[in-house]
C-alpha cells in the first residue's frame, strides 16, 4: 500500500483524505470528502500507468451522457490527473458482494436477497445492452451494496475498466475472470453482451450455494466441468471457434468431442479432480429447499438454468430476467433456508457439521452508517411490490439474517423491521426435533441414490 503521504499528494485541494479502502492490480481506492460540499466520495487512484484507466474514463463519460447511471450503475462524479493517469471519483458505497459473503462465512443467501440482487443487476445489464456496452467483468467484487444492513438489498454495478463497446467485440478476445468465463470466450466463438449474463448466472449460483459452481485451474478443466454439468456447445457453434481444436477432436462420426485429459495433456497428463458432485443444474433443486416455499426454490433454479444456457442465442436476456416468475411472483418473505452446501469439489462427509453450528460474523462496519450516497433511494426500475419492498434494518447489536443449512443446526433469526419492536420474526424450537430427523433422512437418501448401495433410511433421532 502506498504511504498516506503519497496518496494525499495525489489528491487535489478540494478533496480531503479520510481512509484507505483497498486496492487492486492497477489502482487503489480511498475514501474522501469534498471540502466545498461535504459529500463523501470514493476515489480510485492508478498505481501505475495502464491504458485501462483511459478506457474507463472514456466509457464512464459515455455512460454519463447516456444517463444510464440511474439503472443501478455506480455514479461517476469527476476525474483528475495523477502521475500515472487519471483518477476517477465515484459516489461512495458500502461493501462489495464479495466482502458480504466473506463476512457471513460464505453461507448461502436467502432467496429474497438473491432475487433483489439479480433483479437490479438485470436492470443494469439491460441498460448496458441498450447502450451497446459489454461489461466483461461481472463478479462479486464489482457488485457493491449501498447498505448491507437494509432490506431489500440495493446494489450497483461498478468498475468499467475493461468494458467494451459491442462494436469493438472481436472473436478470440480473452475476457472475464476464469471461473466466470463463458463457453464462447473459452472456445473463441463470436460473442455478445450475453457473456455478462453467463457471469451473472455464475454469481447467482455462488449466492445460492455459498460455493463456486465452476472452479478450475485452467480453461480446459473449466470447460470439462461446464460440459459435465450442462453439455457441450453444439457443433454448428464449435465449427466457427478459433480455439475449438485446442479442446475438441473431430470424430469419425462427424461431430466434435471434448478431448480426454490424456488427449489434452499428452505425456504430461496430470491428476484430474473429480469435479462437482452435481450431475445437472436440476440437482440444485434437491440441494436448496426453503421452508414452506419449495415453489420459490424451483423458480430460482429454473432462472439459473436459463442464465447458464450453453448457446448464447438461447440464453435469457436481461429484460427477460425481469419478467421471470422468480422475479415477479410474490413469495412469503423471511423464510428459513435449508441448504446442503458443498464446501469443496468432493462429496459431503457424513460427519460434516450436522450437529455443529458455524460461527457467525456480525455484519459490523463502523463506516457504513456514515456513508450517504447521493442516489441511495431505489430507482423505479427495481421497486418491488408486496412484502419484499418493506425496509428491514439489521441493527449493529443484532445478528445478521441467518440461514438454515443441512450442515448447521436451526437458529433463531433476529431480523427486524426498521420501525418495529425487537421481537423475533421466526421461532423454530418446536420444529427442531423434526428437522434433525429430516436432515438425517435427506443425507441417507442422497447416499443411497449416489452410491447405489443399500442404506438404512429410517433413522430415528432421539
């Protein structure tokens, strides 16, 4: 990290340095106050010269002219020169989705929170699509919360350093983080803004599971996992891929077939991981269950499948996401989620935490309450009807929203309305015995189906 003196020397006189917020590969972000207005802002200062800084400023100015900042996209305020290029001034926000998941020990999120986030990001991607912009870097780090303690969650899309115009999209470009990389980028196919929807689908899977759906050390291993779970791209797509022959063989049956590890690695074949314990995305319907509301979980997974279509032409569009049943239906809120969550690429252990409650990290951030973005009210595009639209605050001395997991015991959530008394909204002591029995039955049922062996499924738990 650069010294405070160095950072302060880069700031114009109208900005007062307050706090160092973080840094990435090309820049560092600091919290500042505008002396003339008192406005709290975030300033991204480049650490060394990089063309991405110029590209981002150019893209942000274009977006400001198109007036798309109101569609859940971070507000660009100003720019000023530094020794390594232009610094960029944005509205100050709270914490990223990555930080939020980290603070909650990567516990699966409530479906109501997932819905709120996906709905707003679909609005942002729709605005970008209409403006001819591909973000190319949709990930948890670039999804910022306005206030992580307020429900429904409000988020904004940030970081346009590697965004491109659709007119500048060129086949074979290397884009997107590896675990969020779409099949068309891996195979060198023609691509469009649909690659952002694929990345958003991967982010949604992470929020559902608390774990990445596709985790791999290389493009080949990533492609193997995608093909195992979703099937391979159609031959008519692969025929035009610049990198198709790197990963596929043309067979005697006149079709493309994914290379085996031995064929791909040759003599240097390495040990290959077993991959995900899901056989299809439909398996997630059994993994994710929500008390008294299985229909919501069903709709959630159906939307995820639509976002992860292998063929980009069949992939759901941002506007179609906004009209999907998972987004538009009114579901009972404040439900407890029961999730069997894979914490690694292997199978769950029979002894893995059925009677152990994981530690909960309170969502405390002394700076959060002091940050007041200019545009902190939900825009018309993301307002929800029904009970979800009610504002719910997590107070600093309360626990965050809790999740019921197949890997954890039931607990008593203490999520309160901002204007209500402090009585718990959910109490589950009376159902604890039945839930423990059901968790063991689910586990043995999974063992029987997976390993095709005889397992005792009628287990009584005293």
